[in-house]
């Protein structure tokens, strides 16, 4: 295991309380944290439990929660630890610790839900859709399925993500077909009510129709976007879908 070093004590209290700084950096984090009788991950969990039991929910708890995350304590494990300890030291303390832990493990929560969504379909989620990020509210992903004859792309939206209002133009033919392959989302044409989309649902979008599509607030959403061949085809990106309009959807 990599040796743990600490200099916070000397940086904060080196001049005011040099002996305390020595004990903090050299004894507590120097000798004690490097003792191999308890593995590092277990030591991190014990420290979080001790701080929670004492009702300490300041920056020191945040530091040790992050330390636990760095030691490979998973979201599921820390949630179980906090829940277990709550029965012995108090429910309000658990709430305080959970409020910090949610932020520290937020990316793992997102990755876990993304992986679960991807397991529901045969198509990959793909790479972040950075090339079109200016036209999306929230994060989306793009996976090419076919670039020959007819363009087919799997587009994945994280919860609450949607694209701007836009129009597919063409002097002849053109437009787009959406086929939902996983999750739950919406399609809406200008002047009409939003249509809910679930796996197997298909929407045909003629050229010249102003519309948007995206995920529901509580679900990832993936659809195949099929580019209908047309002459002089182009896309016109318009204004974002407002939060007020979007939040009216169930």
C-alpha cells in the first residue's frame, strides 16, 4: 500500500501549535494510518463511523468521506454503513452524512444508472455527444449504427436531457424517424402536445416540422435516429426547450 503522508497540521498550525501539528501529521496520519494491522479501506470506514457517531459533520467528515471513496468504498457500501450506524447513533446524524456522501459519490450514481440503462438494449450508449452539446440541455451520447445508405444513430439522453427545438429541411424527401430502444422520453411537435415514447414506439418526422425530443425527468432515454434521404437536406437548430415547458411533463 502506498504510504500515507499528511502536512495539513503544519500548514494550518505549524507556527501556532507546532506540537499538535507534529502529532497530527507524524503520529495520527504518519504512524497510525500507515499501520498495516487494519487495511486502509476498513480504516477509512471506521473513521467515518467515528465522526458520524460524534456528530461531526464539518470539512473533516467531508475529507474522510472522500478518503473512503478514494479507498474504493462504493456507494452501496457507504450507504449500508451509514444506515447501519444510524440505528445506534441517531437518524439526524445519518441525514447529515448522507447529504455529504451523495455529492461525493454522485458520479458513481450516474455511471451506475447509465450502465443499467445500457444493459436494457442491444446498442451501445456511445461517446459523449460533444459535437452537438450546444443544442442540448443536459448530457447526451451518440453511437453510430450505420453511416452507409441511410444514416442510423443511437442517441442516448440522461434524465431531463432534451435537444433544442429544431427543423429538418429538404427540398424533396428528408425528415427523420425515431425508434425508442430503451428508457422513457418525449417527442413534441410545435403546436401539439408531447408524445410519450417507450421501447418499440416509433415517430415519423416529416421535413419542415419544428420539434424536439428527449428524456423524461426520471429516466434515461435512447432512440435510433434514422435520417430519411432527401435533396438539399439540412438541420436548423432553434431555441432551447424552456424549463417551465419541460417541467409540466409527467
